[in-house]
C-alpha cells in the first residue's frame, strides 16, 4: 500500500489543530502526517498523537520549510493566510517532490472570507454574495492590491500552475466553537470582540453592527480539508488552480447579534453594568485592540463588514455542515466564560 505523506502547518493553532484532529479521527491507514511546529513543548504534545513533529524557527525559515515540503505529497497550510513567502516555499518544495517521484502533489491553503468584506462605515458598499462556483480567481487578481489575502491566494495559485502543483484555496468565514485540536482551541474574531468588551466592561460593536457574515462551526470547517484529502487518496480529481476555491458555510449572523450575546453573558454574570451595546468607531476600535499591524480600514473589514458566501462546490465534493446552527449563541457564551475566567485568574 502506497503511503501518502501529509505535511501540516499551524497544527498548534485553532484551525490546524482541528484539521489534525479530524484527519486522525478518520484513521486513514495509508496516511502519515508530519507537522511543522515552533516550540519543543508543542512538538512533544503533537508527537504524543502519533504525528511526526518537525521543529522550525518560524515561517521565515524558508529553506527548512521548502525541504520539509519536498518530502511530502500533500501540504495543508493553516499557519497564516497572509504570509506569501512561506506558502511559496511549501509549493516549491512540493514541486521538488513531484520532480523526484513523478506523482501528483497537492497544496491546500487556508485563506478567509475577509477577502469579500466591504467597508460599510466608510463608504464602499456590499460586494454581493459570493459562491465558490464564481470566478473568484479573476476577481481576486483584479482587486488584489486592495487586500493582502487576495494577493496571497493569487500568488499561491499562480505558483501552483507554474510548478505543476495542484492548489486548493479554502475560504472559511467566521469560525466559531471550541476547537478539538491539541493546543489552541479558540477562534479569532469573536474572542477578540469578547476581550475588547471585557476591557470596556460593556459589550462593544463596531459601527451599527448591521454587517452580515457567514459562519461555520470549527469541526465542520476542519472536515472539508479531510474531504479534499480523501479525494486525493481515492484518486478522484477535483477542481484545483484557478477553479480551486472551496467555501465552507452553514448560516449567517450579524455583528450586532454577536455583540448582543456577549452583552447578555457579561451582564448576567455581573461583569457588565448593563446589556446595552457600546458603539465604537473603527479608530477607537483599532486603538483599543492594540494589534500593531491593524489599521482602521482593516478592523472595519474584520469586525464590521458584510461578508457572505455560499459553498456549492464544497457540497458537490460530499461535504456538508453537520453542527446545528442553533448552538451558535451558546458557543459565544462558552468563549466568553473561558476568556473571562482567564482574565480574572
Ligand atoms: N479562526 C478563524 O475564524 C479564521 C477564519 C478564516 C481564516 N483564518 C485564518 O487562518 C489562519 C489560522 O487561523 P487560526 O484561527 O487557526 O489561528 P491560530 O489559532 O492563531 O493558529 C495559528 C497557527 O499558526 C502558527 N503560526 C502563526 N504564525 C507563525 C509563524 N510566524 N511561524 C510559525 N508558525 C506560526 C501558530 O503557531 P504557534 O502555536 O507557535 O503560535 C499556530 O499553530 C490565520 O491566518 C487566520 O487569519 C482564520
């Protein structure tokens, strides 16, 4: 039996950890997984799951990243949607593998639906509902100077076409729920909003919070990566390259609904004086958040925009969301409880 060697980045993270847990749960006996990790503590935890850990200094160590990829048939990238050089090193490493084995090689990249977010506060209006059947590649190519993630998607896709590496871009929307990966188990956007709200002792919302976003539970998002892996194992070709975009979604919410759930959690626990929302401008939001590389325009997209998608092609692969959307509000409370306990500890 031929063994497929899979390399994972971001295995200690929320998405990568859940992808790792999903692949291990599927128990493919013809798959060996390795993970690039940057701490020996994480390496030990991951090794204990039966996964080979490769220690590296970080995404800047391009030679090691490329050499690692050259030893694998399929790479799943969950470390950064923004870091093009490391992604290109992975693609080039896979191209070396193809040259030495003569077999197909594949690269699955985690991007995001920030790519489709608008600027409802400062003016640019709703960009429409995108589906993964649309020509996302051409649209991203035309507009790539407006948003870094689009540039990364395009760079990867074009490198894949140049080097004969089959690329797939997975665009998750807001991912919610506690992850089942081995290390980091909480998402980004909702937990950041909770942290900010705890700082103000009142639930915050950016602008009027009317922006609509698509949502997906972490376990449903992680399953798509495994579905793509299974297609590879079963030698069933699927769209890649320019047509290799896949969306995961299960429903929609608004930023106001999210902030209201945070307000109820904080107020019922006596941490917030009221359940009213505090409206922040993008400038105040970015200042309070204190993340150096973010500016007002970026936070407007990340926490205030409309970003709406439909995953048609992902469903055609056999993927379906399984987690009932009704648990969404409870999952915000779960996030809130973990974060508020950590803050008060
Ligand atoms: N969560 C979402 O809702 C969502 C939705 C769409 C897209 N995305 C994108 O998907 C990516 C992963 O998200 P996530 O939620 O899984 O984030 P996360 O929990 O912060 O995980 C990030 C992972 O990448 C690794 N990493 C980050 N920077 C690195 C560096 N410079 N060198 C080496 N390893 C590095 C981290 O390793 P350490 O443990 O060593 O830090 C960790 O394993 C991000 O780019 C994010 O923007 C996230």
